[in-house]
């Protein structure tokens, strides 16, 4: 019994640590690490990361938590397919505002493409959610994989070891979501593939 509780607790921690909202921030950090953008001033990189963090992590998290608390739902209760549409709409609006502000302050387009990729993934997941519950956690880590592959072609670096790490993390996340009975194996796999393909296409083309 204790072992089961520990597994569930670890699964909850993993789900919280790898929140789908962190996709744009992780993508930008990878871009600043693997490309010539690592030559940019540290303060400028921090400025961009903070801007993206505010719009893609902080604001949607606060808004969705407020919405959940207003209805008195637990995070698991909010995960019911019929209740996920409003959180999707909130996150889509926040991501769109992020891209708009990035254009407003003239941040380079290829940086904004990461936010666009995350926005496209959110929209696709929201559309699929009308009929079927897909894993946004898996879609987000899939987006990281797709972004890594796309940037490796654009900036000519070898992503193999980083992809191995991403696949390992994706396995942990998918397993955690299934242990918490939030998703089936099919929903996890489809989410990952959806995120990977969408991010790759948006960033590369």
C-alpha cells in the first residue's frame, strides 16, 4: 500500500514538474544553448525568457487555478474532458498575447516561432478535445523533441543525446499520466506524436 502511494506521489510530482506550459521556455533555453544565439547578452536572453515565462506559464497558471478554485474542482476533476475547454481557451489567449507582445518589442521571428509552435499544439489539442481526450503533457514534451530536430537542421548540431534525454523524460511523463489515470496509452502516444510533428513543421517551415 505504501509503495502504491509513493508511486502516485512521484507521478504527481512529475506531472507538476513537466507542466505543458513550460514548452516555450524550454524551447528558448535550447535555442540559446545550441545556436549562435548563445552569443547574445545574458540580460537580453533573461529578458526574453522572463517575457515568455510571464505569458506562457505565470498568467495561464494563475487564470486556470482561479477558474478551478471558483468551481471548487480538484486538478483531477478539472482533467475531465468536458471541463478542459476553458483552460485550453485561457492558455491559447495567453500564448497569442505572448506572440503579439514579442512582435511589438521586435524580438526576432525565429524566437517567436517557438511560441507559435506551442500555440499550434494547444489549438490542435483543444480541437481534438472536442471528441477525444489527448495528453497535453505528452504533446508538450513531443513539441520539445520536434523543436530539437528542427533546430538541429537549422543550426547544424547533433541532437541525438538530447533527444535520448527527451524520450526518457517523455516515457516518465506518459507513465505518470497513466498511473494517475488521466490518460490511456493511446492518448499519451498520440499527444507526443502530435506535438513533435506540429513543432517540427512550424519551426522548420
